């Protein structure tokens, strides 16, 4: 296993006799090669692979694909918005068969470069694109946030809850909408206060936003952040308010605050699409995975402070969504 700075990529072509190295930023790329079938997978991540949230799940996904498919895998972490197109282009030039752009914020960059590399399939995770060699992989955030809305509304005392995310785009807007719809199914007059910090990883911004929302009266906080999510959860615990984990089961991060988590097994979802790609069955469409796949989307462990009746109501509602007795169309 070799570790390189983010742009120390080797353009492996017989036309070149030298190594073209470009070093910049403090991000890291790890390349691991196994098997001999030549199937190559890469992922570009906006944050760090140790965030115990969104980015870690994406990293775990390509490594699961490596184990299952015998693929060569590569990743880049902490990709800034200005560097997205170059990072994706570097992977495509190196002949990666499928490249995962791990976040809706990559959509514009994928749209910009995909046509230049018709032999590479780009997967926009949380994206909103489809094309000849572009697919989107979505988790039905609206479904699981609806359940969290029910739970939160059942426990709030102030009748105010909050939603915090890094950026505003279709996936976060749908999650916010689901949370509000679920809450209002319990308490029609409940208030949901949204906050978009502009940064998924800035701990100070996450904590500052949490404190501001608590000051505004919110006593339940649903967060979708990356490296800054533990700060939000711990701040909620310190201030005696409730919160929800996201992506990973985050109950243990702040056991005094976390009611349950919106568990999104992005690792399994990514490995699933990678397998389709290897079988040449991946299509230029939007793949949406909902509660009908509990191995991928589900509620996490419940805190013992959640009343049994509230837990049961959430679980009953989950089954009604699976059975299509409740439908929640996306924005």
C-alpha cells in the first residue's frame, strides 16, 4: 500500500517514459492493488476518511468492493470545491473504470468532464445527474428523516426543532423536508429551524450553529455533517438537548443526547453499484435506495430515553412506508 500526496498521480501510459508528479495540498491518496482482472475503482471524498460519518462510509465502500470484486481501488480525501474537476480528471486519465464522486457538491464537476472520458463511468453519490456514462446513487433521506421527525416531535418540549447540514442541495433539502413532514404528522404547529453551515467539516462552525439554534429555542437537533458532527452531538449533550446521529450509528458519540441515528450504509450501496459496473450492468440512471433495503437504510440503536410507544410508532411507520401505505415524494 503506497501513500501519495493528492496530486502525485502517475499517468501510466506507454507513451510516457517519465513520471509526472504534481504535489499540492495536504490531502492523501492511498492506492491498493489486488487481483489481476484490471477492474479499477476510485472515489473522491470532500472530507476525511476518519470522520465516522459520510466520508468514512464512502471509503469503506470502495474497500468493500476491493474485497468482493478483486479490484484496484484509489481514494482522495479532503477534495476542495475548486479541485474537484482536476481530481476526477486525474482518475479518469489513469483508466479507472468507475469513479465515485462522494457528494452532491461534485455534480457540476462531473457534468463538466464526463463526456471527455466515455470509457469511464461516473457515479454521483447523492447527486442529481444521469447520462451515457453518469449515474447517481441516492439514499432516500426523506424516508428516514420522516421517522426521526416523528421521534423528535414526540420528545420536544419547546415545540422547536432544528436541522443542520453543510450545504443546501437536493439531498439535504429532501432530508429537511422529511424531518419536517414527520414532525408535523405528530404536532402540526411544530417549528423546524434550518441551518446550513457552508462547511461539512469545520468543527467551530458546527458548534457555533448548534449553540445558535439552541439559543433560538430548539431542543431537538437533526444534523447531517461530516467531521464536525461529533461536535454538534456533544454540544447538544452539554446543553441538555436531544439530537440524531447520521450515516453511522452515532449513539455512542453522545449517549446523553442521541435519540437514534439515520443509518445509511453507503459502503454497501457503493459496493453494490461497483458490482453492477464490473458486470457491465450499470446504467445511466438515478439509483435510489430506501427503507425497503434495511441493510442499507434504517434507524440505528435507540436510546433508552426514547419511550417504548414512540419507538413502536416509528417502527410501525417505517413498515407503512415500505408497504407504500405512506408515500413521500422527493422534491
